[in-house]
C-alpha cells in the first residue's frame, strides 16, 4: 500500500490488455484456375422442436456443414453439404432452449445467440460454452433478450432483435424492448443502446409506419462501404397479424449510412411470400460486394424449410434460392473450419 497525506491507496495492478483477435475462422483453398473453396456452417433455431428426445432436460440446435466453391471470374457458385452435428445444452427458459438464431466469428471465437435464454454461446467444433447473457430492452427487464442478428463494428459486437414494437397477436403495443440493441466488447461488457429511432427510420425509408412493420433477422456492418446492410425477413404495409405475418416474406436489401439518415433499396430476386431472410454474410474476397444469404420458411402445419442464395449487392443473382436438405429452420451461417 501507498500512504498519501493520510489517505491509503490500495494496491494498484497494471495488466497488459490484449488486442482484438482478428484471426480468420477458416482457411481458404485456392485453385490455379481462380476457384476458391471455403468451409461453411449453418445453425438452426428449431423453436419448440429443439427439445432433445433422447436426453432428459436437454435441448439441441442442429448444424449443417459443407463447402462453398466459387469462381468470381466465371461466376460459378456451388455448395456441397457433407455433415450434420447437433449442439446440445441443458439450459432453458420457459421449457425451451438452444434456439440458436445466428452465427458470427468475433475476437477469435464462433458465437451463437439463443433467442430463448438470452445467452450468447461460444461454439467449438463439438460443444457450446456460455459467454454472455442479455436481458431485454434497456437491460433492466426481468425477461431475456431475443437476439436475431449479430454484426461487428469497430471491434465490437452489435446484437439486435426484430427491430419492431413488441405487440400482441392483434398488433397492440406491449413494449419497445425489441428496438433496443446490445453492444458488447471483447471482454463481455454489455452496453444497452436505444435504437428506436434507427429502426423507425429504417422502415420509414420504405414508407412504412406503425402499425405497419418490418421484421429484421439479419444485419451486417460493412467497413468497406461504411454502411449498415439489412435483409428483412418480413415487410408489411398492414398492421401485424399472427396468421398473415407468415406470408409477408421479403426480397429487399436495405442499406443505411452510419447515422440512419440515407438509405437505398435493392430488390433481390422474386418475392416468395412464405420465405424471408434469416441470415447473411459477405463473401470473403469480394470487397463486401457479394452476399450469401439464407431464407427460411415457417408456415403453420408445414415442415420447416431453408433456402440459400448468393447475389451481388446490386441485386444480380449468382445462385438462386436453393433448398437446403432437411426440414430445418437455419438462422445463422458463417465461414468456419468445422473439421
């Protein structure tokens, strides 16, 4: 201890703070003809079907693993699926858990959020480890945060939800909690940030105002373009209705400047009312000009389905909506060495 004019300064400890880990999550394979092969992994949110029927008090999230093969010069794009793996854990909220809704490689770790428990997990090739738990809204709510997307900006993890008012089945506002986001640093410190204005401006750019709505499940920040990119899952010019919402699938790409004041919109392929975007990533090596995206189909009494597509940010389609094998609702994808 050090005494200073009658005051005691307790032990001061200096530590070296490590820098952000920018290591890639994958090892590209390059062929002489310009073809690139990248390992790819998807993660599923199976909703109430996530209960593990073979183990008591256990929930699971299926993953699908394969490779993306592409050649930018010849505009060749192909995906080959090789393996499935179920991640399991015993944490639940309200009798449900492991409803993993996105994937993002951040600070040397593959992350996946559970939109039921509010936990963000670190994923290895074969297990999940809890990292951070988020509460709803401003962080002082006794309910967990329903994470739908993750993006990286300035070496911080931006974590968001639907981006619309929380309403009952008839569209009456209950709260604004899904219009808050979380900004998490690499040490797990969480800031709760009010994005109500940002989300309102986003939908207003389409001429949409409450009680009409947009539901966003995928968002990325581009350091190249200095813009936010959104692929909404639902776009509706009518008030929310639980049944009608199943048929509000979107084909829009929305970009916003850093302040959410200037926007642009691009139509990507055709509108399939039952399909909406659930996740996307920029394709490595394309300078954030090419996107690989998932669309999910979730209609009452029908099996889940997921489709993958690849397109340029100007709307040019390189791989149209292609069914992913199995009856799964995949809501996250990332380039990751899964072997």
